[in-house]
C-alpha cells in the first residue's frame, strides 16, 4: 500500500467511525493494520495474536491458506475483542472492500462492547495471551517441547468443557483470617480473640465434588493427584483463554448478522460514487447468501433476522401477516420502534434466544430452511428433506446450539467406588457422542487424572458406561 493509499484509507476510517456514531453505534476505538494474507490466516488459525504454539494451529493455518490459494474461501478481515479493538485488513483488497470491511469491523466492535454475554470478558486478553505464550515457552525450555505439546494435546481435547460462571483462577476456598487480618478496636480485643474456643473442623465431604460439576478442566486442575504445578498452570491458561472465546461461540450468528446489518447501513450513508454503489451491492450480495444447502451462513441468517425485527417493530407488515410474539400470541406494538428494538436485541440475546424469539414462520419460508436426514436409496446414501414445519425447524436449530454444540458433561464422582477413579456423566439429549472422539478424549483424560475414567452415556437408547484405563476401552450396559 502506497503512502497516498494509506492516507486515503485513514480518511475513510475516520469518516466511517463518525458515521457509525451518528447512526447510533457505540463501538470501542479500533486499531487497524493492513497485512498480507499469510498473517490473516495465521491469526485466524491461532485465534489470538502471539498465542502459544500448538500443532493444531499450524494444521488449521495450512487448511485456510490452501483454501485461499485455490479460491475456495477468503477472509477479508479479523477483529479481536479488546479495548481498543484490534483489526487486521487484507492488503490486496481494493479501497471499496476496505470501506465495507471497516464498517463491518465497527459493527463487531459495537457488539463486543454492548452485548451482555461479553460483559465480563477480559479486554486485555491479547496481552495476557502473549504472557501465556511466554510462560509456555519457558516450560518447553525446562521440560522439552515434546512433553509440553503432548500435555497440551490432552488439555485441548477437553478445552470446551468449562463453566464460565466459576472463578477464572480457581475454586473459592475456605479462608481462615490471619493474625494481621483481625479487626483492630478494643485494646483487649486481640486477647479476647485468642481465648475463644476454636471452631470445630468442618466434616469432609462424602464425595468430591459434592454436587455435579460442569467445569471439567477446573475440576481436573484442582483435584488430579498426578499433575505438577506447571501442568496446572497450563490448564489455567487454556481455561482462561477459552472463557474469552466463549461469548463469541454463543453469539456467532448474531455477531456476524449485526456487523453485516451495519456495514450495509453505514455504506448506504457514505458519499460513494454511482459505480461504487453498484460494486458495493455486488459485494454485499456475496456476503448475504447461503454457502450451500447443507450449512447455514451466519452472516445471512443473522442479517435477515435483524432486518425482519426492524421491519416488524416499525409496523411494516404484509397485508396478510399476523403479528405475534415469540410464543405465537397476537400482539399490537407501537410503530416506529424498529431501530430501538434491534439495539435492545443486540444487547440482551445470544444465538439460542435470538433464533427462538425472532426466527418467524415467514423467515423460515424466506430463508428456505428445513431439516434433512441421510438415507439409502438404490444402494447410495442421499440427503432427504426431513422436516419443513417452521417450529420444528426453528427448534432443531436452537437445539443444535445448546452448550454451543458441545455435549454437556458433568463430573459426578472424583473417587468412584473409593478407587480414585473419575466418573463423568453425559447428559444425553437425543444426540449421541462421537465415539471416535470420545475414545480419544478418554485416553487423554486418563493421562490428566492418573486413574481410570468412566463416562455414562446413551447409545441406541441404552444407558452405557464407557471405561478407559489408559489403553483399553470397555463398554457395558447399565
């Protein structure tokens, strides 16, 4: 990029920022960098700048880079949730593409700042990830890169199994006040404190955990008898980064839909030439179309739902359209509230509630959404439309987003049958576990726990216990 092009881009970034504020957005300030494609794909694979190294990130990088080189897919930008936000633009984009992408980024930044699911995320995670990477490099120097990477293999296999409502740095512990922490007041208060009868020791819990615990990573970190301090530290770092990513996993459709909704609105209000308007519409159309009949485009679905919310709350109904709430009851609402409503939805919802409340019958038809199944016909496996009823389609989509698509597991017993073995329960919801991945994760869990591990699940409508001692996998019906 020449100095003249850079100066023009800076001018447009400022203009787009001012227009975003004028239209009602409230984004974090954004630091933009223009970088070559290999940097974009490296950042996309690692998830954060300067994150720790692992072979899976390298694998993802080469997959994305290959798809870009063969024209299968292309990432135009990356933006990271921080204050200020950090965004990276692709250097081969033309100026109009940069304008669209910058407007899109400000939509994301507004969402990061104002959606309640991002309220408690660490806005300094980019710097913390850099510190994490440095600590892990020190462990590699001390214990060997292969040892650390193999341990990371085990931890990353269960990284999604966390509970974000628990503390980031560990479970709360009973804290006895030290001598220095005693309140200072009456002259004899310290003597009075010393002669008080000592409290009776609390009885030990009959089992650990006392209640089922969803945070598998945290439980293993705090209760495994075989982990060293450096290994517990790595678990803490991986868990901390996963907590940062969690809101993005919960709001993928909304976040992309919101950014798309606003890049259109902002560019419509910029002084573009007639030719730029035509090109912009072509670019926008390429963003808001389904990629294939078997996968949802989150840009498309989220954008269409936000547009529909604005339309409905503005009272712009079709002649035969009956306005109802998300439970199907007829309602009347004041007109002209569309923009106010989309800002409210942006603030309060996640993908599950967003789809359940605002994916209407009209939208399901317009988006041509349906469920499908695979069946054998004439010796071949074919996809067959399974369900077109809009409520069932909506509910299926919502159900797939439960726990952001990850099976719900809870630790039931850390000393099963008093043998120090780990007993985990899969809360079966009609979707069976991927058995290949389950057996692989079981072996990793044994390494982390140091004793056999068991998972209770359901297979073919039969309750089943899958056990692993580190080498052998056994199953028996409960």
